[in-house]
């Protein structure tokens, strides 16, 4: 009996071991395989690196440069590039576990791969050439560095794979993640940020200022999408000043607010080819070109905007849920089974999910019914071509002609050039909706006349060109406060059907006020504005302090905390005793207003939480904020731990953070890539820039891991060696790379 039981036990154990081995190894064998680009051309690029390791990439052709961009960025951040590649193949869950599997679900839900397959071949040949060249560079680095690979079978990739990543990521910048999240959680979508449509008023419309949804977090994960709290916190500041207002030439300031690392963190570069591509700026991992920056004659930066870009339709299903009704006829609801890999420890579990689609777009089936989504830019990847053309534009007219195609789905563009022009375009592929319907609410899904096709005309969206004030700004606010009291557009100048937001942020209130009051906006004045740390007592800030004045504390600690806050000077500058308490309090109240919650957070609850945190970790209620808020990066020889200033919604932005075990707040989102561009009369363009850490963001052993951190906290900028002779004079390394062989030489 005992031998029989042992045999059974051994058999069960063997079976368990087989299952475990299978769960550890199955995923690469079942993953979608893609072939390397079919082209057999030879690429050759030169990579120069300056004091701070920023790559300057040169090639005879644009494709040579794109190949070099892939090599250079892989040298600095192949860790993140692999995440982006995995995301573009629906395999991120095999790396990042449940969080990654959520991204993979959305990849299938939005049919990112199908969009790339349908549309990639129709892109112009020269655009496809740079994407194939970029993919070739990624493949080469992966082949030459197998010890760095996170996931078997991830490479090779091709241009279509890179395009699939674009198709997935772009909709998240205008808030699609929030819509998907609410529907998946069986909740109605939150109200959009545009005005009510005449004849369709909605309760809780928020008056004439609708604040953007934001979600604070105690912790944050670097993701290859603007996901979760990072999607909600997407922001930026931008400033453009004409020569007559600055007295010094055209000034363009790019001050993006992105995660400090991960798939939507900025990577700086200079690119130049023999075919006229000469640009400096920054991209996200997975792109062969910068998304913002400047060339010889013009430049632009971006800020996130939040027009009403998503429409939701409630479908009428038949009894078994396999068909939906449209114009009185039944149509099959497309259903596709997909397998999501979910890494749990050493195992990767195969989780089966069903994704649905109707003629409207992606469909989520929840406890309340079936809801289809249609969003601006759906099934379009022409932004790949548009960004490439924008990089090479040479005049304002050419630049506007590219934007007027409406291929870049969203984000404001703030512009400046050598001729003294400045402009702001509230860019968005806003759906061209028929009038007479409540596009702010849930629409009936059984009417085909409500399924719009394509965006509104470029002429319909708000824009400024050379306003009389001589300046423009945006800080994720309504485009109707952008140029000063006598130059701002009226909200009545655009149709309410566009859903253009009317919201203000503290940053926009401060920038608009300070720029309106300034007689001259020269470099010194603009520097004070950009690094301003003050709050206006308006909006949610006023509501919080009004509540504090009415609050009756229940114990001595709360009473002392209330006193400190009521005496605070409303500046997060590391000077006053109330800065640390204010930092901990403001973010949650900002978040509540940004999410359009019906009620503000409870003052007593949040004050108690802040008091307990400071008492536990600092033993006092008024520690210097610089001891609480830190710029931290580790591990290794080049680790940094530096004091910061600014707050969640100040122009010097320290937006959100991770709470470390010692109680310090490690900044994870806020001021990131900053670029300051000037065209002075009779001079070539020049610019300066800084990153929070360094070019080699995931290379702890590199001297460029954190070599810009001190500059960043000191509010200093480094020179951009845009011109080749300057790059050569300041180069610390110089390398030729090719897909045939590699030749390296150093100065």
C-alpha cells in the first residue's frame, strides 16, 4: 500500500513539476512572431556624446539617423525600450504582471495591432523607411546584448510593431484610460471637461471652470503608457514670447510635466542628416524622432489638453448577447478570445479574456450593459508621418499646413520661430458631431446617424497667431486664457459641440497673471515666472483654506497644524514653516476638484493624516519642506538624494511622489524635460535644457545616470550643442555604428 501511494505521490509531483515548468516557459512559444524589416540596406550613423551624455546623431539619410536613434537610446535605456516593445506586441503582462496585463487587455480592446496592419502600408515610403530603420537598430542592439533581454522572443521587431505602439499610446493622453477604467468597474463615465451643449444641461456641470481629472497616489509605477494616476496627472507649462515683448528675440520655453522615468519619460537628443533633418528635442522610448523641440528656424512644445474626444454608446443586445441592434437590424457583436500573460513570481499564467467590438469601436460589456466607445483619431496612425514632417518644417505656414491635417490626435502646440512669429494651436482631432444631440452623455447605440466619421476642420479649433500682447502661455487650462486680457479668445468663438475645456489650474492662473503684469518678458523675468512656487487663493486652494478657517480642531496637534496653515504664505519655496504641511494637504484637494467630485475631502481626516505623517517621520509639524520632498535616484555610485521645492500645481511643478520607508516623498512626476530656445536678431538659434536625472536613465553604472540632477534642483540649464561644430568641440565620445559592423573611436 505504501509503495502504491508513493508511486501515486510521485506521479502527482511529476505532473505538478511539468505544469510548473510549462507555466514558466510557455509564453514565448505562443507569442506572436514578427519578422525583421525586409529591407537589406546598410545603415551608418555617427553618435557623439557631450559632457552630459546627450547623443548627437548624424547620418547621410534620415533613415541612417533613425537607426542611430535606436542604438543610442538602447545604450541608455534598453530596459524601458523592452517594455515598450512588449506593450506593442501584447506581452507586457509577462514582464510587469497584473499591471502589464491591463495594458495588454487595452492593446487588444483598441485593436492596436489591427490598426497598424491596416494603416502602416499606406504611410509614405520615406516615413516607413525611418520606422524600419529604427526597428533595425533595436534588433541589432538586442542581438548584440542578449544578457539584457527581459523576455524571450521579443525581438526582432519591424516598423509595423513600432506603429502598433503609437496606436495604443496616443489615446491615453486625452483621458481614454479613465473612460475604460470607469466602464470596466461598472461605473458611469465621469463628466467631460467641456461646456454643456445647449438644450442638454447636466447636473453638476461645474459652472464655467471644469477642472481636469487627476488621481493622486502614494506610490507610482513607471509604465509604457500614461496609465492610471500618470494619465490623470499629465500636464505641462509652455511659454512663447515675441521679440517686441522680450526685447531679446523670440523665446520659446518647453516645460513638460511627465513621469521622471518609464515609457512616457522624455529622452533628449540632437539629430541631423544630409537630407535636411536637423532637430533637437526629446522623444518617448519607442519613437524614431523627437515629439517637441526646435530645428534651425522654428520650434514647438506641447501641453496636454482635454477636449471631449470620447463618445459612449449604449448598445441594445439580443437575449444571448451575441448581437446588437442598429437601425432596426441585428448585427453580430464581434467577440475575440485573447490570452493575457500574467507574470506572478517565476510563473506566467495564461488568462483568457474576451474583447468585443461593434461598428462604433471597442465595446466593454459590464453589469449594466454593453457600451461602445468611439474616440478622436480612431484607426489612424498618420501621426507617424505628421510628426516626421513637423520636424522638417521650415516656416509657420508649412508647420500649420501639417497640423491642419488633424493627424496628431491631441495636445496643444505652442510655437515660436526665427521670424518673430509665435502661435498656439488647441490641437485635437475632435469628432465632427452632428448637432442636436447630447454628446456629453451616453448616446443610443442603435442609430447609425450618431456614428461620426473623422474630425472637425482645422478652422474650427481655437488658435492664436501673433497676438497683440506679444506672448502666449498654457498650463493645461482653457485656451481662452492664453494671451492676456486684451488678446484672449472668447469661449463663444467655438461651438460647444467641440467640448473645449473651460478649466483653470493654479499654474495657469499664476502664469497668466504674472505675464499680464510684466512690462517686458525678457529672460530674467521669464525665469522667475517659470520657477514660481506660489499659489493663488482661488479655486480649490480657496475652498481648502476657507474650510480650515471654519474647522474646529479636536486636539492640540490639529490645532497647531491649523494655525501653521492659516499663517502660511502660499509659496512652496522651502522657506516658511508651513510648506511641508501645505504640500501634504493641497494635492488631495486639487485631485478632488480635478475629478469633479461632488464633495471636497474631509479637512479633519486629511489634516490628521498629514499630522501623523510628519510626527512619525520628523517628530514635528513644521520640518523644512526640503527635508520632506526629495529628488532621489538609486542605487550605486551615482545615487542622488537632493532637496526640492514646488508643489503639485505650481509652475515649479513637483506633482506627485512615492512615499519612501523613511517618510520622504520621492518625486516621480512633475517638471521633467525643460528646454529654453532663443532666436536673437542676426544670430543662429541657441537653446539650453535640463533633465531631472540624466541621459542614461536606467544605467546606474553610467556617469550620466544622474549627472543633471544637481543642475535640475538648482534651476540651472546646460547648453544644447545644436550646431555640429559645437557638438564636435564639446564631444566626449564619438562612435560610428552600422548594421554591418561597428567601428569606435574616442577623442
